[in-house]
C-alpha cells in the first residue's frame, strides 16, 4: 500500500511540473488554467493510478507485518522519511535564506502575475535595482 501511495504522489508531482510548463507555454499560468486543465489531469492520473487496487484485510498479525517488511525496499522508506523531515522543517521554521527570499519567490510571483514563464533581462534588472 505504501508503494502505491508513494507512486501516486510522485505521479501527481510530475503532473504538476508538466502542467506548469504547459500552462506557461499557453500563457494560462493562473487559477483558471489550473482549474480548466489541471483538475482533469489530476483526476486522470488518480484514476489511472488507483486501478486494480486490492483492499487488504483488516486483520493484524505479526506474520503479515513480517511478510510486508520482507518485500519492502529500503530506498522508498528513506525517501518518505526525508520527505517527512522536510515537511516538519518547513512547518516549524520560517524561510531565512537570502537566495530564496530575494530571488526565487519574487520571480515565481512575477511569473504568476504575467501568466507565463518570463525572464527579467539583465539590462533591465540593473535599472530596477
């Protein structure tokens, strides 16, 4: 079950990245673009990922737990642990790095206001600063 959830999360993240590029190319990088194209795309990914899902029996036993752990790979568990640590760190601590606060977040906000991917040219950047 854990592998399926992790696989679904990775597919949804990849879909979000692809939608960002697609909506930027169509100059629709706003809430309406995500509603018109994003919601159906996410629903398609969820439906296709949840096909043939076996419902496990709710009976708990150590033998079942041992069999489950025996077939697991350690790398997805490490990935989940790192994701949980990143989530905890982002919830507990405010961002304090210079690069993220002065360059990345304003650039993303600028792209959202322009409704597409847009680079600020170096010769205009010096006149702004």
